[in-house]
C-alpha cells in the first residue's frame, strides 16, 4: 500500500484534486475505524475524519511521494482525536448510537461489533487491533507508527484476539 498513492500525492502537490474522491474512498474506512476505536462515537468520528483529510491536504506539500500515506493519515487522525480530548475532555454527552446516517449496513454492523470489542479491550489493545484488522496495516507498520517493538505489537494483538474470543464467545 505504501507506494500505491504516489500519483495522488504528486497531483495534490500540483494543485490537481481531480482524483481526491478516489483517494478518499480508498482510505476513509480504515481512518474512520481508527478514530472510532478512540472516540466510540459515530458522529464525532465522522467530524474528525473530515478534519484529518483537510489537515492532510493542507500539508500535502511536505509529504514524500513514497511515504506510507495510510500511516501518515492515521497519525494525523490520532493526534486530532487526542487534541479534541484535551480541549473538550474525554466525555461528551452523546446518546449511545445516535441516529446513524449510513446507507451501508455492513458499516453499521462493523460499528456495533467494534462497540462490543471496545468494551472488552483496553484502549491500547483496541488501537492495535483496529490498525491491523480494519486499517489493514502490517505489524511492522504498526510498530513503526506507535514506536514500539514488533514483539509488543504481536503480543498485544494475540492477547486481544484471546480476550475477544472469550468476551464474545467462540464465533
């Protein structure tokens, strides 16, 4: 996935955003689920997703065309989410599962399943789990992004799988 977005980055740097929809459609889900794993709120996650891509485009001139774009976007989304929590506090009054305006039933199912998993795992475990499963990042990419040993990532992921199986029952 690392090199597959080079052409998009090159065009964006030139001010040509004609391929932005394609770029966004390829990357929005993993970024959304990464944000959702931290916020556990659909509407807030949508807002932060839009901010992530806006910030990305504002800084696209500084991005190397061979850089891991997904990792870069995940880092931006994580930082924006943490900034939001610092500014507004971790808790914000939302109704659980507010009106979800999504036409994709699969997306809703994933969100509900992620809610259940989020109750089972610790925040750091949940983040590694979502980065690997939903964002489709390799363990090496996660270790690099989080600046932790790959063994720690593997241990956390395997431990998370065991907890999920126990918490949800053998599916």
